[in-house]
């Protein structure tokens, strides 16, 4: 976490007590989308993030309500770390941002977690009729 922590300190201020579940924004909870994307991309490089860290991130930055680029990375973090409390955010993204969601279907399947695979199948069943035909074929090949 060395290099990431140094870079991360440019985006957020860590309190004196290095509790990884607390993120204290350097300039209040209002970060630009670009900075949020940077933060989330750096966190995606981490092997392990606790559920409390992910909860704190979402509570502080309201990640599930940000623009599609931020929400996409939030969903990647949720899936990578198996943060099931935010799977509804992944479902919402896959249903409402279909063009950007194809990659996430792959992430749902590659983890080989039954709950994530079921989520992928459920989301596809919700949108398959309105989904772009070529995107639907790609997703179907991944999950069926």
C-alpha cells in the first residue's frame, strides 16, 4: 500500500490514527469526478479492502449517486472485494448504464462467486429485451 498511500494522500487526508476504514476528505466530501475516479482507481490496485472501508467510502462520497465513470469504478471495487451490501448498486448500474456495463458482467463471472454470478444472470434477464443485440450476445457468451 506504500505508493498508493502516498498518492492517495494527495486526494484525501488520512487521520493521525491510521484506521483504513476512515477517509477524511482534504477539502470536504465534495471531490470532483476526476479526483473520485483517481481515488477509486488507486483503491482498485489494493489486494484487500474491508467492508467498513468500502462503506465509509460510499457514505462519505455518495459513490452510488455520482456520474457513470465514478459509479463504474465503485462497482468494480464492490465486486473485487465481494462487498455484497452494495450489490444493489451494481444491479442499478447494469440496468441503467447498459453500454458501460458489459465489462462488469465479465467481472461478475470471473470471481467465480455464486452470488455474483446469480446477480449477472438476474441483471441480464431484466434488460435483455432492451439491450443492444451485439452487447447482449457478448454478455450471454460470458454468463451462459
